[in-house]
């Protein structure tokens, strides 16, 4: 028989100020699955004297359907072993039956899958239920949700910015959350690097008993100035808070609180704990010098000693008119020297990874202009010279959402990205229509860790990339040309060389500029004088474009 009880959902809407200066309201959790649910009345709730009408509003929703509460009560009786033999399996099954209707059930089911209560541990299922709970406003799930955002778990995409926002939104001070925020500020994970702010969070976390905060604090002391700062506000956009009040069933409310407390006390998220231990072992100075932590486990380069990719992205380093004119003059001189040997000259430019996958970059890095110095230079060269230029930006943008063209953990294109450049070259110079979507690649490995992950010593975490390989069998005779190619380039040219060998029957002479003091002009002079080739291609990655000077 159904128990007739009334479920009242009381949601407090709080207005928060975002870091951008834009405010948002916590939204209301409503039971969307109960089509008969209706708002019967709205009651005024006593407000704090310091809160204005705009800062608080309360909506009371009543439903005469008691089935969800009845099932929840049965689940908790089994979970707690009250009036019956404790049976976690039955409890979980009942919670899952009402998980679409009740955010407390969502949180509990998520924790049970996380901890392996009544089931085998299943992090993907745990993430599914925890995310539902948070999206519906259940702040009990915030702490574990933030950790899952930090790592990326199942349906919860890895997102340091969201993790920081949720950690900062916890109702009670949490030593682990504050300690993690301190580490994030030190490393630039979802928030700007600020060692003084990091130190303040770490101090507070250590005072709350989080020992790992003290260990990390010692690693950053050389970078801490001791300047006391007001802790910055962290964006909590999209978060909402709500609470289910079991108004006419005090027993049910007490059981919800009791089982929630048990689950929080026994919660153990080993992957997160392991990650924090790994962070404690990292070289902080090296990591902050070379790496930008992006979204969804994308790593980006910011090393000022290896090109200028950071400022290329910012857009504050454009060439002057005089500089572009000088580059144009040098390139035209080189073109004339190449053509004097009977060969054609082509300039092939490969965009930086963060220019193509800008949406994976942290939003705290503000761009001055989305038009890069390479964009401006290419426009200038096309308007003022007859140079043959292949700039892969438009092609990469056209394919980037369908194919991953760069490694997440490396500064370079993968072989699919390199293939597009070879295909564009063959189309531009020979009219060959070679399409990525019609080409079959082999997948050699799925746990590749690129140069960025190796440099920061995190091959354990960032061994997530797929290595593609273009087999020779994928190239038809009709796609090949009889010409010979001299390919002069940086490290990006290595994959280009491997694939060009399939298409140029006349052979490929691959010249690495690192063997010629990183000088394109000297590399060409040293190799072209005693070689007879049809086509000379300078491949230059965007971050090295100053080498064209």
C-alpha cells in the first residue's frame, strides 16, 4: 500500500558575484518526471536581516505523490538494517529505481558505486549518479564531484576550472578542498598561477588538519613573497543548490541524514589520493615554466625558450610592417635561388596547437586578439609577393572537430594532422584530390604520452593519446607524383617526411634545420647545391616563425 506523504522541496536561490563581474542565481531543483506535480502555494520564509529580497527567494513545491518517498524509505531501511536484515544490494536497487526523481537517491547511489557497497566498485556508474545529483542541486555531492572533475571520470569530463569552482562552493571548510585549491593556484590548474594565494589556501588547509598541504607548501616557498592577498572569487557558473525537506516524515529525514553521514565518513576515492601524491612529487618550477594545463587533459606549451607559443596565443606580439617587409624580401630572395636550380619553392606553415584547439585552453588566459602574428604575416605575404604559401589553419579548423589532429599531451600534430598538410601540398601543386575521410589509418597504440607529459614527469597520468600510422597500402598509384622533394623543416617535418615518401616517386630528401643551426637559409644552401630536386618545401611550425627572419 502506498504511504501518503508530502514531499516539499525548498530551494534557496543565492546571488553570487563571478570573477567576470557577472552574477548568477542558484537554480531550483524541480521534479521534472512527475507530470502531476504542481505549485500549490508559495510561502514566505524568515530571512536573515542582512539579506535583501533580491538575494533570497524561496519556492515551496508540494506533491501528493508519495511513491518516491516510500521507495526511498524502503531503501534506507535495508541500507541501515532497521526493522529488517541489512541488505545493501536491495538498498542500491531501490535507490536506482527512484534516481530520476530524487537527488538524495542519486547521491547515495553514486557513493555506493564509488565505494563498492552492494555492488562492485564502478567509477563510471558512480560518476553518472554524482553528476545527476550535482546538476539537480545536491550540495552533498559537491566534494566528490569536484574530485571527479579534477581527474575526469566517466561522463564527468576533466575540467580544472569546474573543479576549482565546486571546491570553492563547499558549504563547510574542507581541508582537502582548500589544499587542492592551493596546489591548483601554484600550478595554474584552472586558475591563474599565484604562489601567494596558493600559500594562503595551503596554510588554511594545514590548520584544518590536511597534512599534504604542508608538504606541498614546502615545495613552493621559494616562490612565495609573503604578500597577503584577498582570496580571489572563483567562478561557480552553472552550480545550483537545493535541499529536499521531508516535511511530513521526520523518520525519513533522519534516515537520509544518517546514511548520508555514513557514506561521507567511509568515502574513499583512491585515484584522487594517488593523483595528489603524484603532484607532490612533481618539479613545480619546471612544470610551471613549460606547461599550461588545459581542459579535458589537454596540455599546452608555454616555454619562452622554445618558440613564442604563449604570446602567439595571446596575440600581443604582431610583427611591425618593417619586420614583415624584411621577411618578405628574404623569402623572395630564397625563392629566386631555388628557382635558379629549376625547382619550385613552397612555404608550409603549421599552426600552434592552442590556436586550433583554443577551446581547450584555460579561460583565465585572456587573448588580446584572435588574429595571430602568423595570420597577419601570411596576409601580408599574399598581398605583396608571389610566394607559394600553404598555411594549414583553415584546413585544420575544418577537420578538428571530426578528427583529433594534435596529441593532447604533446606539442606536435599527430599523423592525421600531418597527413592533411601533405594532402594540401599535393592538391595545391599537383591537383591531387586526397581526402582524410577516405584514408585508412592504423592505430598503433592508445597509451602514448607526449613530450609535455614526459617533461613534467607525468607519464603515469597523461598516457592517453592514440598513435596513428599511415600504411603504404592506403596510398594508390593514382595519388603519387613522379617529382622529387626536398623537405626542410623542424621537428614537425618528421611525420611529413614519412608520409611524403609514399607520394613522391622521385624520392624525398629530408633536412632538419636543427643540423644547420636552426637556419632555413643555411640548410637550403648546404643541401640544394649538389641535389637536383623538383620541389623545395620549407615547413615551419608557427611558434618558430621568427626563424624566417
